């Protein structure tokens, strides 16, 4: 008798995604109300979202934009960076971090990271400084807070601007305060992979009023008065275009969703931290596996939950990913290393595309030997146990093969 395909399908476990945003009827109603209002472009809800974000972060000023990449670009512009300037950045980050430096004609210089947090430190930044260094972009990777005070001290001593790329870190804390909220410049992402999402979107936080005013102007084509203020005026307003700007506006529909998401943020963080603790306990005894955890100076929102396969772990990163996929679990490789991408390693279509870098042994190891496991708000503790069980089974069934995984090269 041939097997019943329907029965086989019913028996197969549902595919567990690596991430799913927590969106519901309240977000749908808020978006619909924005549509019905007749004002769907950047308007009053964007302004309200900015005020709410500033209050949550303890920030002096917040400028919301179309993406975190846009926020990083604006940070480079308002900080006055351009051709001839070097900016120290981690290679171990999404490529937008380094790209933002190139957008203004400056040169990214790659620094290594701390193995425990995957973040740059004052020491790794100092090792990457050049005579032309004007700024640093430091990333709170995967929601793990940077040890930012020593980095700020280094930048102050060297006369460098510091931009905090807190794309993943809304809700994370550093020494009891919101990550990035007190920064001279910090950028956040509201992409669907992040805790708080507006579909696409981002924010630039700054404690300098002149930078906030310029960023607001630049996000709207360099106009001297915003479209919202112009339309709300009872008098004729003729705007000026005082400098070359960009179209980096967020819509009121997105901001309406963001306001609802911001009210959910504490629940989002609490749930992810609960699930992370279940992972940490369930995976503690797996030989050769190191799991991420809070640093002593702060707390993570666990935007990503990652594990490192040390040299004693049996098998490679890709073998573990394949094992998880066979079990219906969607995981991802760890954070990419920008210095190994064609756009930055000299293999792109620019002859000068290679960026200088200090030694990056930790970056190379982490990008080869880390895996991001599923974590999202509606995930259950049983789901976490299912993932952990699959990881344990992979470790038990795979012959030992020490050394870094280079199979993607």
C-alpha cells in the first residue's frame, strides 16, 4: 500500500520561522484610522511618534525616517563627514553600517569585536584608528548593549564623533538607562525583524538641537518648512530648498502602527527575555556550544538569540543549519562580516573597493561559527524546547570536526 501524502503532510511539524513580528487588530485599526483621516504622508502622527520615542528613550530629540539606513546616512551628514575622512566601524554588522560611511564619500575602516558580546570595544576601536579617523560607528549588535562609556571617553580624548548604531537595541539597557537615548547620535530600525516594527522605518536620536533641525530638513528634500506645516498654515507659505536633501520621510500610516507597537514594547521585551532564559537553560549542557547572555553592565532585548559553535562542537555551522531545517526549524547564519563581501574586499567593480582593517580574527570566527535561532513574541516554551532538542540531537549525531566552517567561501 502506498503512503498517504495527506497523512504524511499532517504528520510533518510546522515550519518554525526565525522571526515573526507581533502585529494585531490594534495596529490594523490604527493604520485604518490614519487612512480614513485623509493624511497618510508625513504628518501629525509622525510628530506624535517622535515625541513618544523621545519620552521612552530619554532622548533630547528624535527624528523618524524611512529606514535605519537613512538615519545612519543623516548622522554622517550632520556630523560633517565626507571625502578624506576615515570612520571606524565593525565589520561584524549588517552591511548598511559600512555603506552609510561610503554614502558621504568617507572610508570605513574595520575594527574587530569582543567575542562575548559581538560588539566593538574601546580597545578594538583604538587598534583600528588611522591618522584620518574622524568618527566611529559602534553597533549594539543583535540588541546586546555596547559598553559605551569607555568608547565615549576614547572618542572625546581623540576628538572623534561617535554614532551609535542601535538598530536592533530598542528596549535594551546600559547601566540602567535606555541604550542610545543619551547619545549625541544614535540610529534605530523598525524593520520587521526588530522588536518594534512599522514595516520599514527608522529613527535618528540626537542631543544637539541644530543637528535635529538639519536632519528634519534633510529628510524632506532640504525644504525650509515641512509639507505638514505648510499645509496647516492659514497663510501662503513659499518654501525654500536651502541645501540638497533626500526623500527619507516616514508616513503617518507607519507612525500610527509604531505608536501601538511602542505601547507593546515592555511586553515584547519581557517575553523575549523569558524565552531567552529557557534557551540558555536548555542549551547549557550541549558540549562545545556557547549561548549569548546579558553582559554585566546591561540587559539585552534579545532581538536575536545566537549561539557560537566553539572548536569542540561536533560539526559545522552549515551542518547545524541543515539539521535544523530538516526538523522544520528556520534558523540563520550569524552576523555577516562586511570585509568579506565583494563590495569591501576588493572584488567589487571598484578597483579601490577594499577597505583597510585591523586584524579581525574574532570577527572571522564569529561569522563562521554562529547561528541565530528562532525567537519571537508568540513563540511558546515548547517551541524553544523543540529547537533546543534539535540542536542537542545535531551535536549527538554529527561526527566531531574541529576548525572553523569555511564552506560558504
